[in-house]
C-alpha cells in the first residue's frame, strides 16, 4: 500500500477527489444497490473526467493495486466494489448531450438510464435502455442491454456508435467501426474486461413521448394459463411489441383488491412502441384475456414506463440472481416454472421471462461479443428480500428454480445477470466468441489489470 505522502499527492492530482476509510462519506461512497455487498476499498477515486480516470489507472498500476470500476453501482454481483484496492468511481460523470438532427447522444460513463431518458425524451428520442431508471448506462451496455425497445431496435450494444476508453496502460482512445474496431467489437457484450469506458455514443430513434402500455395481474393459481397465453401473444408479435411475464408479489397498493396484496401473482407487462392505434389492435388480446385482478391497456409516457419498476427493486435490499436463455417456452417448461413460483423468497422478487426475437435475433452471433442471438426468451430469477436472516433460504430457493429450469435452457447465461458465484460461467456467457475475446483482452489488457468483472482471461501466446 502506498505511504501517506504518496496517497496525498494522488489526492491532489484528482479533480474529483479521493475518499479514504475514516472519511465521513466513506461508507456511503462504498455502498451499492445490492445490500448483500459489504466490501471495503482502501481508496475511492471520485473521477470528474476522463483525465481523472487515466490518473487513477496509472496510480493503481504503478502501486500494484486491485481495481474495481463503479458506474451506476447497480450490478447484482457488486463488482463495482473491491476489498483493499482502489475503487474508480465514475458516478460524478453523468452528463448527456443530444444531437437532435443526427439522432445521437453522447453519455458519460457514470450516467444512469434515468439521465439518458430525461435528456432524449424531450426530443421524442430514445434507444434501448433497460427497465429500471437507476441502472448504470455503462454496465447495461457492456453486457448487451435488454429493454422495451430491443425487439424493434436491437440490444443497447446494437445502437452503440462509439466509445471513449481508458486502457490498462492509462491511454485515452476511441473505439468505433473504423478506430480500434477489434476493441469496439469486444465492448459490445464483453463487459468491463478491456478498459474503462468514460463516454458512449448511441444512435437514437423516434419514440414517444407516449407508448402503449398493457399490464395485467392475475392470481398465481392462473399462472399456467397466463404463460400459455403469453407464449401465443409473443409467437407472431411485431417488432414494436415487447411483453414480459413475471411472477411477482402483488404490491400493497389501493389499486389491487385487499385480499391479493402481498400475495404471489403472475403478470404480463407489455409495451408497444409504434403507432398507438396499431398498438391497440396488437394488445387487444391482452385487454380481453381472462379476469385479471388489475388490468389496463393505455398510453403512458415512455419516460414514466422506464421508471415504473424502480419501487419494486429498492436500493439497499438484499438481491440474488440467476438467469438462462431459452429458444422456446414449452408446456413442460411452463409447468416446471409454475410449480416453483407458488411462493416467492421475498417481496422484492421478480421471476419470469423477457422477450428477445425481432431485431435482436437478426444480428449474427459473432457480429458483436454478445452471442445469444438465437434465444427467444431470457429467464430471469431476480430474488430480493430485506432481512439478512433470510439470505440462506432466498439463495437456496433461487438455485432450486434455476436448476429445475436448466433442462429447458440453451446453456447460455446473460453476463449482466450473473451473481457473485457465477464467475465460472465465462464460456456460457460468451460462448462462440470467447476465444476472440481472449485475443482482444491480450492486446488491450495483457496483465488482466481489469479483472474484477465477469472476467475473460487474456489469450496465452504460444
């Protein structure tokens, strides 16, 4: 560990500031969204710009410090925080600039999805960007990026035009289709293995301000029928429709009948991002299906939809996740799923299926580092509870459902949904692209400086 005078010189070299154990804001600075994460960095560099990031990288490399990178701090595995090393914190770097004529946006690496949507939606523009507004743009993008607009416009990475990167050598470079194209390929789905992205440039699309939203909640006893209906709804859906089906805890809100509040339920949550009149025809089956305990199909501001999940996954609770990809949703898979979700491990649990297909599947598996272009659904088991005493039971429940659904999975896993105990699933995450990713890693980070992530080891020269 560097001595006090060296650390003080480092502090003075940073525009943003340096936080040390014992400082009044240390505990808040090291805290991330998942309350299960409790790590203590030796230093936290609060970076104000790319120059600060490069300075922090140089300092860590020169003093052989472990490094972790915090963007939004929303990753379930808590890779944003390391023990005893240097946490490079980009959270102050959250500016977004929009070129309305070109339909592009430049977003700094510490911005959250809410920052992006707030800047683009006044112009009627958006790009594929998650479902929780507190999610960091950086982590979402580098892993792939699902969202309501994915089937229409592709994953978040399919809309990435360029990235500004600080490498392990402390160099500031740009990656796009013509500049460092190998790095640009790897950044689109390969995670934080290759450098620190200090800014992203995205293609935007005309969306909103209103989209058509359909939401129907049913008792958990009807889950089988609801999931079979969901399968049919998505079977020949236009690209403009993205609908998910989740087992949830019915919120304790007045809109729901009192007898269902706090009980497990099954919900279909749909967004039609095209013409609203056409969307009414597409979502008519959802509006007329069954007897939901709460249901509606109506226009909603896109920016409001983007934050509608926020209260269901509050900051500081305890979260444990697993995921799979599925090429189909078979009757047997549905029956197995239903048998396990009659109870949920906590009130902040959301378990179910996100749609792929559409524009996502029209990209070749090796066109970007994200390889899972043949999947039709992603199964997410996003378990959440509040009491540490429930950790063992919540983790066990999640693992049991994950194991039960494994026979119906394609074998792949979404790197953004990997938890602390999933580090051994690198080949499942990157599949046919893993060897090429190792080669890019060897070029840009041969010493594996950036290793606190879903780590890809550098290729070994023969």
